[in-house]
């Protein structure tokens, strides 16, 4: 590209793709028991926009904001969602086993969905901003903006295409995966806030997710017994 520095564009693209893909995945997870992902998505957009506005207005000063504050807040919100989603997952397995067709469990409050999306968006956007501000400080602000725009458009398009397919997955399986994913991020961010140096950095989310699958499925197997009455 004439007048643009390709390595800086690629760096901005990759950091935004990595961080914002986590936002998209978590918004889907938080909204697993809701009629739509709109409120969680609006919260994520708002959180990302606030951090972006702060980055534009204060630039390097934003890097001095204690990142642990965002991590602690996000971990608390996600821990609450983990409990909520586990109860919902348990009910889904009970209904599937009994082949009941009762009314679905009540969705989480819209305010909680928005708050969860907001903290997730703000946390991941802050991590991306650290790299983007550094690129801008090095004289590659336009390149960082181009890379960010390309990544943002790509993520929005992919989320729109895959959203309905994801929601067609069998409800118990979807909720099991969602609960495990939220559990993984809650544990990961809690550890970061406490100063834990996770092996492999963000890649350690994968074994935490697998651990979450085991814990949630084990809890369901323990509590989902024929003697337990099924409530509509």
C-alpha cells in the first residue's frame, strides 16, 4: 500500500483480531440463555467505544490506568454468569433427559448482559490499545487505524454469518460450552489480577476451557439424577 507501512498494519490487525475475537466469543457465551445477543453486544460495543475514546483523548495516559481494576470487575461479573449459566445448563440437561417441553428458564437480566458485555469489551480493548498506542507513538497511527478497521469489519461480518449457526447447536451442548468458556475467562482474569503468570499466556485459556468442561459436565452428572424432580 502506497504511503502505508504493511508490518504496522499487520500488527494492528492481528492484535485487534486476537483480542476482539475473545469479546465475540464471550458475548455469545453470555447470551446463550437469552433470546438474542443484542444487549451483550451493545455492552461490548459500549465498553470498546469508551476505551477507544479514552485512547484517542488521552493516548499514553490511558496506559497508566490500573489494568487490574478492569480484570477484577470482569472476573466478578463473569463469575456470577458462571453460576447462572451452570444452573441453566443443569435445567437443560434435566429437560433433555426427561424429554420435557416446559417453558425455558428465564433469561438473565438485560442490565447484567449489558454489564457483562461492557466489562469484556473494555478489558480486551484496553489490551489492544496498549499495542495500538505504541504503534501510533512510533509514527504509525494511520497504519494502526487501517489494520484496526480491517479487523473490525471482518469480525462483524463473521459474527453476523456464524451467529445463527451457533445458536442452532443443541441447547444443552451450547450451554455447557458457554458455561465452560465463561468459567475459563473468570479464572484467567482473576489469576492475572492476582499477579499469576499463566504458562503460554492467552493460550492457557484452552486448558482452562477444557477444565471448565470437565467441572461443569461433572457437576451436571452429579446433580442430574432421576430422583431430582423436573421443574417446568
